[in-house]
């Protein structure tokens, strides 16, 4: 338990890396294909390049599962005589390990299959290939939602045994989708400014991403407030305890910071002053706010599941900084390798 605060940083980094890999296929390729968004041709290969993060996410998942009690603080209670009776079947650790590994392999494999058929549709006009590609695209969002719900439950919601929210799965994967849009805007901006893109997207792409970021800002705020309102209005003290611990005590600064970064900054910037949605520099500023806010949000929910003595303010230790910088460097190198391999950027 004494290492839980530091391992919460690793868990947070894992979730960020995992969802960037997942959302690259889900949003910019599958969904845009299904709604016949014409601008998908501008971004689809750049988006699926985030699949290069799957190996990193898989390694981080194994490390977290190996960490046992360091990752899942409730596991230490299950070894205490009499305490294990309060944990339900979902907290069986063998079951957790199996479902997480199987879920990761199944989803990453299916998403890579989507990428394979997306490539095939560019080199062949075979009706069978295009039909199979469409069918795979139809299933991708379902995989994202089902797998995202399981990840949200295991790594955040059930960290505090007995606490639950009917909308937590949607709240978490919408939040991470929000973060991916921000990451993708930053990624495209950096690549376009580098001058190394073989076929740079048209300028309107940044405007479209800004509009989507604004839309998901509003959607995230809805889920954020909905689960709180139900528990507060229903006067459910056992559910409100977790909110109160994060909103009013040691984690309070983090709670209000991520709310500001994920709602007030993007909403006030993109909704009130429309020209900002056409300004790449402003869009990147808002995207950076969303990414930082999402990272803090994830850490707050994970670490806030235990007493204050077992966590700390993130980035106040060398472990936090070293792990985060290492993940950042490896992640960027992984995506850049895929972009270079498929001729999207010049080496």
C-alpha cells in the first residue's frame, strides 16, 4: 500500500497510452468512415498510426498486473482475515488478470485487423474486401465501449470496493476520447510545423478537431455532473464519501484544477469566441489544457480511492517524473516509427 501513490502515476500513464491507441482507430477511422466523413481521407492514416502504442500499453499492463497490491490497493484487504468477505466476485484477482489480458489481446488484435483492411481498400476495388472492411468498422465502436467500460471499472471505479456509479464507464471513456482529440490536434500541429509530412492535411482539419473538442467538452461535463448529481440529490452518503474525499481534502486542488482545464478553458475559449476554432495556436493551447486536465483527472480518481497517507500530489517525486518522461519518449518514438515506416513523414 505504501507504493500505491507512485504506482497510481504508472496506472495513469498506462490509461493515457492505451486510450490514445484505441481512440485513433475508433474516432478518426471507424466512426468517420461510418458517417461517411469526407475529411477522414485527410487524417485516417495518421490516426491509426497511434496503434504503434499497443506494444507499450501491453507491457505497461503486465507490469501493473504484476504489481498486485501496489496497483490495486484493495488486494491487500483481501488477504486480511474476515475482510475478504466484503469483496465480490469481480474482485477475484485471477479473474481480473485473465479478463484484462484477454480483453487487451482481443481488442488490439481486432483493431489491427481494421487497420489491415483499411489499407487493403486503398489497393483493391474488390467488393468483398470493402464489405468486410465496413463490417469490421461497424464493430469497432462496440469493442471500444465494452472494453473501455471494463478498464474503467477495474482501474478506477472498483479501486474503492463497494463504490459504484451506473454511468462511470461512459464517463471515463468519453473523457479519454476527449483527451485523444486533444492529443491528435497537438500531434498534427507538431508534424505540420516540422515540414516533414508527405501529404499535410488541409487547414480545415484543425477547425474540425476544435469543434469536436468543444462537443466532447460538453458531453464530458454532462457525464461528470450527472453521476455527482444523482448521488448528491439522492443523499447517498456511501457514494458521496468518495466525492467528498477528493473535492474537499488533500486532493481538492487537483479536483478543481482538472475541472477548470477540461471544462472552463476549452468551453470559454472555443464556444464564446468562434474565431479561436480557426487559430491552430489557440487550438493547441486548448488541447494542451485538456490533456493535462485528463491526466490529473485520472490520477485523482485512482489515488483518491485510498486514505491520504497512501498517495501524494503527482510529479513531486523523482519516480513520478522519471516514469512519465520515459513513457512520453517511448510513446512518441513508437508513433514516429509507424509514421515513418508507412511513408507518412520523411525521416
